[in-house]
C-alpha cells in the first residue's frame, strides 16, 4: 500500500522507509536547515522554516538565509511555521510567520503550518495577504473548529493532516475534511515510531470514514502527490 507521512521531524541521514511511498521532513529551526536540505528526492521531501517555539534562536539575517536556500534548492518547501498561543511573544511569532508566508508565496512553495489556539489570528493574516498566498498550505495536526474546514479548503487551498485520532473532536474534524484534502502524519522523530504511527493513523481514519484501508490510503497518497507536485525533481 502507498502509505505516506505528510509531517515528521526526522533530521538524520536515515532514508525514507521502504514501507512508505512518501515522507515530508520538517525542520523547526535554522540549525536544522543544513541537515535537512540534502534529503529531497522523488519520495523524500523536506521543509525549512522557523517554528513558533524557536523564534528566539533565529539569527538577524534569518530571512535572507531562508530565501537564498529556497531559491537555490527548488525541491524545498516551507515549514514548520505558524502561531502558538501557548508560547511566548505572539507579536514576534506573527511577524516571523507573515515574513515566511511572503517568501513561500514569492517562490511558489507549499507551507506546512503549526497552529495552536490561533486560528482567528491565522485567518486574519490570510485575509490580509489576500491573493498573495502560498499555493498550498498543509495544516499539520489540524485542531481547529470543524466548521472552518470548508472555508479554509476552498479559499486558501488548505490540506488537513492528522495523526492517530485521540478524541471525538478529531473524529469530527476528519469526517468534515473533504477526502481530496486529507493527509496522514506521524510527527515522529525516528523512522521506527513513524511507521507504527502511520499504519495506526491510516487504519483509524479508514474506520472513522467507514472505508476500506486501501481506498483511503490511495486517496491520501494522491493528495500527498498534489502537495509535493510543486517541488518534484525534473527527470
Ligand atoms: Zn511537527
């Protein structure tokens, strides 16, 4: 089966496991960018960005550093970036997030988004940027209100990524997510726990949707291909 992992944090040389047909690795801070930038191929993809938990470690020239690396490597996406209400310095988080969205728009790269308790702020920013938005946004571990899913999908081309569902709220979100926007993720730091999580999460989602696992896995694989179509190596 074509299992895929839309969001993990494997920042090592470990190759993408054979069991997976695709994997997206996310850096969270500048010190990880070098390690992750070399891994893109036809099933292993990488994102560089500054996570809201790590804005304090960004160097003064982080913006030009990010821009130049992305420009030099057309296989890289932007992530993991976003806003986290429960972390310090929301104003700085917002500024850094907006700057990264602008770079992703300019270079036409998908964005991998972290949002905790800040969907109102994020929607406000999307509205402000209007048409100057990245081509695709993957909401990692989506935890917003199910009622905003359709709007986010239609207006801002959002995809929604889920790990193993833990509660009724997540189940409701999965049911509300259009099948053409559904992704699965491990958020793992090593390939062993990654494979276990992906199998469990894909199975659980198929159960929730009352569908055969191979049909759901194929839908998710097609969605993964769409997200990564912006950064595929040219043969
Ligand atoms: Zn993550």
